[in-house]
C-alpha cells in the first residue's frame, strides 16, 4: 500500500485530533529508527461482555477498582495500554501517543518480526472476542486507520489473534475483516485474515 500524503493538522506529537485524550502511564519509547507500519486490532470489555462503563479506561490508566467485580482480581498488578479504544457507540479514546510504544500486544510476532509493540499501533474495540461489532465502530475504525496511515507508513493490519495465536483469540470470528478492507480500499494483502482465509463471518 502506498503511503498517502501526510496531514499534520490531524496530529500533534502522535496524538490524533479527533480522539478524546486520556494519557496512560503505561508506555515507553519506540526503538530508535523503527518504522511504525502495523495496526493491531483487539477486543476488550470489563467484565467480559459488559459494555458502557469506564472500566477499560480505568484499566489503561491504572485506576481500576479490583474489588468492583470478582473477575477484576486476575488483573491486579497488570500494566497495559493501547493507543486507541473504540466504544460500541463509535466514540474514540486515545491513551498513548502513536509516536510512543503502547503495551498492548505482549509477546508477539508478525511476518517474522518479534515484539509487535515496537512497530505497531494498537486499537481496542469494545466487544467480546468472537461476537459481532457495531456499525458505528467500523465507521470510526475505518476513519482512524486511514488517518494513522496518513501519518505513519502502515503496510499491514492484523488481529491480536494473528500476532499472538498461542495466547490470544481477539477480535475473533465476529470481526468482519472484509468489510474493513472494503471501507478502506486497501489491498487485501494488507489483511492477513483475508489473504489466509482466516476470518470471514
């Protein structure tokens, strides 16, 4: 995929103009000279399958009340983040500058390169792995992907399930990769799940 002309008015030091900003302490510098050329899609809800609260924002900013739900206890001590989070309503949040390294993919591998956090932008979708996502989320996601690609040399999009298949299964079979590909107009080769026939709801 060729890189479109950059639109610096959309970005300020890696922060996207059209996202609600809530800085996370869970980030670090990218390795020197790294090319940010991968988008990694995730799904998350806390507790699983419960939507509409602020628990994800609290998790990414180390403010989660672990006593608020029994399931949260397993997250105690976890320090994680993503660059972006898209609510079921399509609302967009940003926690880490895309110039920096968010902590979203963990131990991971993409096209022979380890440590996807080093060279990727992580996008969380409010949802449950395997379930479907809302039209508003696809609309926001397509716009976000296009905007990121205007500022960084994005060449591929993958799910967490593709870069860490032994550990993760999100966003899962309910995510429509073909729809995202069509909305963006990018080559199917940018989408491993389409090229490999992995996920077609």
